[in-house]
């Protein structure tokens, strides 16, 4: 089941993750947006497991660092929305063929990039936060959807 990864693949994967982490540190999101498609090109088995693990680790470290500045108003709706989105995403991982997963990753990245380019404003309410949470649960690319809701508030 588990096999050793060859050094060249490991080096390329490390570079992809570095570029994603660099993007994340510069603009506040981007680890998965950058790393997921690159990792998929390098080796499709590297997506989504390692990206989810890295995203969780970064989120946990950020939570610990920023714990004094947290505001949880409305966040519960986004967290509740992650549940159905997570089931949809897990179903896609379990039942979709590799080619569909590749196209899904490409589509999610394209949508995330397009949404970040346009400066539109949605009201921050229960429905938009639930929708943002659902999109987070569905995709590997978590932060942009909720962050985008609060960007122009």
C-alpha cells in the first residue's frame, strides 16, 4: 500500500509545497491553490491527503498564534456548512475516477482565482457563510471562500 517516494518526486513535491506556502505567507491564502495542481501533475497520489494535512497544520498554527484576536461571530454557520460540503468532497474522492479528480482540482483552482480577481461584495449573513463553509468542505482549497466573504466588510 505505501511505497517509498523517489528522491526526484520528493524534491519536486517539496518545491511545490514551498511555492504554495510562500504564496500563503504573502497574500493570506494559496497553499492549496498553488500546491494542489502542481502536486497532482507530479504524482496524483499526492492529492488531496498531504494538502489537507498541511492546510490543517497551518490553520492550527495560525489559530494558536492569533488566539487573542479571534472573533467567532457568524463562524458557526461556516463550520456547519463544512459538514455537507465535506461529505460531497469525500464522495468525490471515493467514487470519482482519477481524471475527474484532476478536472475538479483544475476547476476549483480556476474558480478561486477568478473570485479573488473580482471585487464583488456579498452580504455577510447565515446563507453566505453556510455557502462558504460548504465550498470549503467540498474543496481542498479552504480559506479563500470564507476569507472572501469578510474581505470587503
